[in-house]
C-alpha cells in the first residue's frame, strides 16, 4: 500500500454557532488550496446542536482532510490552543469560520518560512461601508485603527513550536498580544500578501460588537 505524504500544515478553525453556509465557504476554500499537504481541524466550541450537526456531517465527507473535534464552549483563543495540541504538522495556519482563503494562501505563507518563524499578513477586506475598515484599538476601545494596521488572528502562520511555546490568552486582541510576545523570541514578519479574504460585513463579530458599542451616544 502506498503511504500518504506527511502533513506539513495544520489549518485550525474554531467554530461557535456560525451559520453553516459561511462555515462551508471557509472549509471549501481550504480544500481548494494549490498546496494540498494539509489537515483541517475544525474545533466546534460548543455550538448549538442544530448548527454543529450540519458542520460535523459536512466534515465527515472529507475524512482524509478534515478532523472535527467538539468541546464545551471556552472561546476562540483556548479552542485554537487545543487545536495546536492536536495538530500533526510542523506548521500552523488559522482561518475564521466566516472568512475564506484565496487558492494560494497556504503556499504563499509557506514560502515565507525560510526567513521567518511566524508571519501575519494584510487581507482582502470585504466591507459594506468605509467605516468597516476600522476596528477598536487594543489599548483604547474608544479609538479606531485601520484593519491593515492590526495583527489579524486568522492571518497568523508559522512554525508549530511558536504556537506551542506561546499559547493564546483569552482577551480582546489576543492576536496582537501573541504576535508581540513572539516578536521577542522569534523571527516575525508582517506581509502584504492579501491571500486571506476577511469579511468585515459579518454582523455580531467581537470587533463589530465593540465598535458598535462605541458608536452609541452616552
């Protein structure tokens, strides 16, 4: 029997009550990658059965590519930490359940690993209005900064050892906190790849809720 090639990238996706059509879009974008030596670990963070069952059934259609793991709700940061511990690959990638990859995302990120241990990248950002390009500042939620000036959780890509040694903290801007801690110990780079499609027109995200709260007059 011919042995399967080693898995080089573990793609981690935390899901919590995300509508199935968005999760399917995200999963399909991973499956369409021009680099196919990956596993996708879908981490169901305690979704309602009506949501989780549909996602689980879809994942079961791709047993050689996708692992579906479920646990009680603990938040995105801890869900990704669990995914890192379960991964089988030397590299870690992340995707939010309501976003998607362009077909060359994994291959473009992997090419950068000769000169970096961890990267993050800018995105192709989908918005309904100009103000959606801005999110609350990590230090002062009353201030807004442009998405391109942020460290975005799901654009992080790097060596597994970085994610193992520096687990995410459960906090707003846990991505920026992680990247700052990694910068002190590893080779890090922020790139203008824009191979990640970031849907900022999705309601009820953490960023959207914080931004909308600041827009309400006191």
